C-alpha cells in the first residue's frame, strides 16, 4: 500500500509539473533554440467565425476582424450563424467585405464549420471564436509555419484578460492558460502540439477532416487527426487570441465539464495517438499532456486522499502524516477560494488550489456525462467577466 501511494503521488506530480519540466529539458538538450520562420509568399486564407447568439460581442469581433493586417485579395472572411435567434446577424448586413451565412436550425459548432468550409476558397482555413479578439498580425504570424510542408495545422496563443476586480475563478483561469501556453510552446519545439484552441486555429484545406457531427471538441479532434496522419501541429505565439475570463464559477464549470466530456470522447476515437507503435513521440505527448490530466489523475485524487488516511492509521511513519496535513491544507485553501470566488484577492497563488480542484471536479463530472451520453453537441454562449452587469 505504501509503494502504491508513493507511485500515485509521483504520477500526479509528473502530470501537472514533471512533464512540463521534462519536455523543457528535452528541447534544451536537443536544439539550439532557433525556431523562427522567414516571411515568404502569403497563401490565400479563409477566416471562418462560427457563432451563436453573440449579440453582446459580435460588433467588436467584426471591427477587430476588419483591422487584421493581411492582403484583402488573399483574405476571405466568413461569419456563420448556427441558428442564432437574437438578431446578432444584423450587425453583418451591408458589409461587402464579409460573407455572412445563416443556418436556420442549430446543429452544433462543427456542423456550422463544415458548412462554411464547403463555401470557402482559401488554401489555409483559419477558425476563430466570436468572443476572441486577434492582434493585427495574427493571420500573418499564423501562416508562417506552413512554409514547412510537414506542418499541417497551426494554433495561436490564447490569452485570458483578467480584471482587477476579478475573483479567484478568473485569476485561476489566467494562471492555467499561462502554464498551458508554456506547455504548448515546448510541445511544439519538441515535436507537435497535442490539441489546439478554437479561439485561433488553422489547417491546410486538404487536411480538414469532416468528423462526425456529434464531435464535442472539434478543435482538439481536428488537430489530433492531423498529427495522427503524420503531420505536425505547430504553435505561433505571436498570433494572439485574447478573451475575457468567465464571468462566474458556474460559467467556467459548464465549459470545463463540456471539455472533459469531449476529452473522454476523443480518447476512444483517437486510436492511432494512443498506440505507442504508431508514433511513439506523439503517444508520449498525448498520454502525458492530455490523457493523464483528463482521464487518470482526476479519478486518482480521491483515492490518494483515502489511502493517505489508511496509511496514517495503520503505520507509524511520520511521512504519511505530513502528506495528509499537506493535503488538508491544500483543500482548505480550495474551500477558501470557493468562499472568495467572486472577491478580488491580491495574494498571488491563493486561487490555484481552488481552480485546480474545480478543474478536477469538472473532469470527473464530464466522465459521467460522457458515459450517459448527456453532453449536447450544441454550445451555449458563456458570459464573460467584462459583460457582468
């Protein structure tokens, strides 16, 4: 029992901290650190923005899109509404530089994406969410890695905007995405990304795969299919997609549960990525960065907590008592974070135990939702912190 407990602790440490350190070390030992690309002929791009009931933020997204620095004759902009009924499409009327498509009946984000792809013409397909704002050079930076024919997809950097008035939920989300950006950067340097973010994601047209309509995590599945087929998924940190954090813990939980359910769905559909004999480096990254975090560690945390109690009761080793005290302190901080979830706390790191606990709760909840088939494919618009009335 003691050895089992220690191995489980090491697995938790490896998943959340150790893997990042290991891939950082592997990159530094192997490379000279030159990962830059040079400007070349710019390809034709179709920028596709699917949306549903985005009346509150669509005007800002349109203005932001029209300010992008990319040749007009090579940039096709498509906004596609997945059954919106709030009149948000009215913002697009009369704008000749934007192609507006309306789908009267909701079918889900990926159904809208596939429809837009069929009506697009660019050699590079770029997808962006309606609640994200891009920097002016985002598209130029995003297409640079496609100079390498081995690159099949490229994602930008997601940045969470936090306000001084934000509580533990919003600040925890900001810290999480900073760490994710670090992992993506070094995953890309080491080999390939294992997943992309729909806020700013791009693919070679010929590699865009028409997945089943019930796909929950379209951005993740599409990018993983690219990697499974032997192409690289790269990271363009200078292509920025900014969005505000969730307005409340309820909004964040709703989003995380959907991601977790989609993660479980993906595990059972990505047969090549989970096969070490197909591509061992992809397997190593996928298991370390995704499967352990989504499917294994959340289920292990309560087991570790219970095992620790049994060790303290049945042995006299002070080490187990220290571990248990540390766990109680950690979860006490998480409870304090729950109390302060809507309060602005200036103490750095106070919100980390809380956000960590919320993420793992959502992963377990998402597992059961996936098991019973209770996760809808259609998405609900999440209110952001800057929209709180």
